[in-house]
């Protein structure tokens, strides 16, 4: 795999983790190899992987002979019986000889769960925004990691399939049993043969995760019996429709034939050794740490929502408004159109320093424009600024309100009726002042301005018309005139946009029309489900 390609795969996973609403979610399945990254309490203890567990089992079943000639054959048999799926047959032999209870105790005794604690890589892994975390491990390292991470995702721990109904994401799902609760360890050949039937809900859950998220496997080798078995079960159920699975690890010693075989089974091998120049000297811990760091760091440089506002630091430029000319309007119009288009999916901007800086700069332009003699161009530009200011819930202050009032009054009804684009911009600016009057409780000023707007805007349509109706409904509700408010709410054409629909839902709720609100909300939810928004935009839509 080329260095460029591996970073493309890592970016795909990172995008899903940092903005699942926009890019789709990711889930992870953790194998025994990942437990090697635990911190040991006892220096003599170590978390066994599948091969080491199998070796211990073999040495109990097949005592090492004393005869040198027999030792060589014994060593050959040990390699054979502790490799790949032969481990499952070995466990079946152990169960036949000693019984199921003795096999369970053997697992618990060799796992040494109390002899090691979650390491840094466990913390890094669970600090990422996985939809679900599946594991075939018997130990409790992942569960014990939850309390050690700063990012809290409220993981639910499911140790058997009976916990699945009604469970919510994110979950840590123990697929093969857990030493702290379930004794139903999946380890023998018979366990794996009957698993798809005995544990169908778990197989279906992983299958669903493959369909709905990008499934990543970590801590598995190419011949790991757990990996091979799960791959077989999923392919049996899904056939050619089985989505691609990411197998993440250090695979420098995997042959080309092995890689080709896995790739033909729709397994994308992400060999994290390709992240390093000196591949031969890279250890598993170092490679996994670099991989998890890449996933974590991706979210630290999020794409900025806003662009720098033209003409910086206006407060330092005395009488800036006197220099405003056609070029200024051209630059600002282009910028504001771009920002409006870019932020169109937001009902409210996120509360960040970036937003604060952006709004502060816009207010400087807003104030400078209000110093000009009234003109259509001035109103058009102000309306676009107002659009952005209202999405930050930036309230119009009294000094600027008086200037906006003078600007509104400078245009007569006849001119507004004959110039529809001017009317729309004028209404947008007037709405900003109307909103301020409502919040300040200036009812007389509110009614006077509303009357003027309604007289001038008899032929108004589209988004601005619905925003005017919504503002009127808010005033009626604030005045406890629910009867009139109910009539006005019904006039709102919620088909104009999703945010108008959501605002109408909110108004229904305020007047106690719960059923109407729920019915419309179901329709909005269905429409939203067909769209993809970034995390900020999704939060904005939820926030209303």
C-alpha cells in the first residue's frame, strides 16, 4: 500500500469519527492483539493473545516428552495445533478431556484480568467517537477504560445478547463472553460452529453495523480464528453485498498472496507500518499509537465556518463610511453571498470564539453602513448582514435601532411595491428592528412598525414572508393572544424550508398544539434523515 493511500483510509475513518452526521459513522471490533497494549500490575504477568493461550492449552494436553527425538515432533505438533483455526479444535479437545467448567477456569486463570490495567492506547481508542465498540476479548480492559478517559461518550456495556433490545449507542459489546460476568466463553470448535444460530442477535448486530457504519478491525492478525470466523459468518449472511471492512494493523510480514486473498473477500488492509520510513524497525505499539494519534488530531483542525470579513479593524479607521463606494459594495456583496450560502444550513451559529470574531466584524460594517444616506444598495447589503447577525442571536442595540428606524422610514410604500428585490431586503432589515421592539416590550413601536411593513409588503412572498409571519406569531404569544396566534401559525407556509418547518413546530408547542407539532416534527425528521449535515449544523437544527 502506498503512503498516500493509507492516509486516505485514515482520513476516511477520521472524518466519520469527527463528523458522523455528515460522513457516516464508524464502529470498531477489537481483538486479542490490542490487549498487549495494557499496563501490567505484576511484571511477570502479560495479556495473552490467541496463540499464547493456545500454547498454554497445548502444553496441558500434550506434555513435553523427555526423549529428544520425540521433542522435535512435539514442537512441530505445537506449531500446527496452535495456528489459525486449529486453536478451536485444540479447545474442543481440552473441553472433551477436562469438561466445560475446567475449560472456563483455564481461560480465567490465563487471562489474568486483575494483573493488568488499561494502557494509553486503550484510552486513546475509547476517546474516539465510535458508534459501537465490539470485542471478542474475554478481559475487561475496555470496560475499565471508560472511567479513565476525559471524553465521556456514555458507553453502555453489553456482556450478552439479552442486553441488546433497547440498548442505545455507543455500546461496548462483548461478543465471546467476559470474565467478569458471562461464563459463555466462545472458544471451542463446537462453539464457533453453532455461534451463528446460538448468538444470531449478536451476528445481526455486527452485520447491521457493517451496513450503517464503516467497520474497522484492530488487534487481529490475518489468520486469527476470531477474524476468520466472523468474516465467514458475515459473508454467509450477506454474500456479495458484504461491505468493505478495514483491517488495521502491522502487516509487514503478510505475503502478497495472503493480502490478495483478503482483498478478494472485501477486506481493505490498512498496514499502518506504511506510515513510517523505517518499516522494519516499527513495533505494534508504536504503529498503533501513531494511527490513533492521526485519528485524534484530525478533529483538532476543523474546517472554519467563516471567512475573514473584508476591511479589518474598522473601529481604528476614522470616518470609514466616507470611503464606502461601488467597489466596497461589490466586495461585500460577493463576500456576504458566499457566507450566506455557506451557512445556509444553520439555524443558529455555534457559540465559539470564531463566531464571536466574525459577528464583531460584521457589526462594525453594520454600524458604518447606517451612517450613509439611505439607498437601495445600502439596504441590500444591510439585509445580508442582518441575515447573519440574526443567526448568532445578536440583538439590535438602541443607538443602532434609531438609525435603522430612520432608514426604514426613508422608503415610501410605492417605491417598495414596485421594486420587489428592494422590498425583500427592506423587510429583512425591518424585521431586525421589529424583533428588538418585541424583546424590549415596546408594544406601541412594534405595532406601528408591523402595520407599516404589512402595508408595504402585500405582494411579499417566499422566505421573508414566512419570517414575518413567524415574528408576528411570537409577538402574539408573548402577548398571550393564543387564539390569534393559532390562526397566524396556520398561515405559515412551512413548505418554504426546513428551518421554517422547525420554527412552526416550536410555535405549535408554545400554544399547546402538541399533536400538530408532533405530526409536523415527524415530517421534518423524515426529511432531515434524507440529508447530511455537519455536526454544527445538526446541533443547530436540534437546538431550535
